[in-house]
């Protein structure tokens, strides 16, 4: 998957289980977490390919949502600051 899309700017790691207390949502820039959680059906990975600059401001956002090793959804939107 990374061969086609490239490395994301940020990855959100979110448990989809109501009783999962291992962690609250976490964010990482380390793509190795994709290998660790990609095939876990209880984890949703949101790969973000854009984020605001250090100065803030408007930007175009693009996300790929992956669960159990498969793309579940893609989202693209504009963020205005």
C-alpha cells in the first residue's frame, strides 16, 4: 500500500472496541506502526497525507482509513483556519 501512496505525514491509531483500554487514540509519524496494526481487526488506522503548516492556515486534507488490512474509506476535504 505504501508503494502506491507513499508514507503518510501522520497516522492516527484508533481502537474500534468499546472495551479496549490498551490505549486512547494515538498519533504517530512512524510508518512502522502500519505493520504492527494493519491486520488487527480491532484497530482503525487513519493515514493522513496533509496537515497545517507550523504557522497554521488553510490546507487541503486527504486521509485513507484502513481496518483489517483493507482500505475502508478515503476522505478529502478543505480546512479553513
